[in-house]
C-alpha cells in the first residue's frame, strides 16, 4: 500500500479518469487534453509500468492505463465534463476549512460584553417588561469582562458615570451544571443564572430573585 500511495494525488486522479474511460469502453479523451498534460500522462504510463508486478488493486490500475481501441466522441465529451466537474468539487471540498467549534469558556471570555436589553416579570406572569430605559446612558455602555481565571469585572465604558472608578464592580464567575448556568459572586452577594443563549455574538442569561417575599424573573441580553 505504501508503494501505491507514494505516487501522489495527481497520479491517482489521472488513473481515476482513465478508469472511468475503461468502464465506459471508450478511449481517454486525449483530444480535449492539453499537450502538456498529455506528456504528463505518458510519463505516468512509463513511470507506473512496474505496477504490473503488484497485487490488486494496483495491478488493475496499470491495466486501466493501457490504450483502448474503441472511440466515441460524444461519450468522451460527456465523460470529460463529468470528470472535470468532479475534480473541481473535490478541490473545493479540500480547500474549505473545517468549522471551528469554540468552547463555552472561549465564547464567554474572548470579548467584552455590553448590556443591550434587561427584562423583568413576576414569576407568576408570562410576559416580560423591558426596563432597559431605566438605566443611565453611562451604565448601559459599561463593559462586562469574563476572564479565563474566573474573575469577573464591570468596567466603565466610553461614557463614564461621574464619581465612579474605572472598575465599577469585580467578583468571580463559574459554570454550574455542565456549563448550563453561570454563578456570580460579588461583594454584595451571589446569584445563579441560567444560560439561555451563548453564541459568538450574543449572551442571554435568566435569573430568579425575591423582593419583599415576591418572586420575580429577569432576562439580560448582552452583545459585543
């Protein structure tokens, strides 16, 4: 098998083309192949002559390289078109990089997050109320930073609230329950949130709180 593989992809592609010609009982469409490529094909024929001594399937490949006697121009044209298309498709698939699947830690920590929406509702209600407009503009542009080390920061944005330090709040974060929840611990307390959405562009978390014995739910949406 090692001796078979060493000839490279170009050799095998030409052999595959000729194999299709053989299976359709037609001659290789040499009239449609450039003189330079014809020379390469002839070089491969001499180069692969020793394949006669190899075991199948290599020895069968050599037989496929032998000239054929039947001709059929129309079938040659169709075959050449199909082979060309298959090679183009193969090259396209080879050149396309595999999609990179990022971990939740990477999605959370690679960029800062900015709050774009905050909704709340009574836990007994089914409809959220948007309370984003209750935020000051100097708070809405704050940047929420998740560090790989587990540190969390809320930093002042371009519009800085008067008297606030650059780092408004700091604490820690950690995943819970197979990375479906995020726990925040800050000086004022702690809260567990549920990840509704975590993508390269969007983070949506939900939480449940209690005020004066009344349970309420919240949803915060962040983007970059």
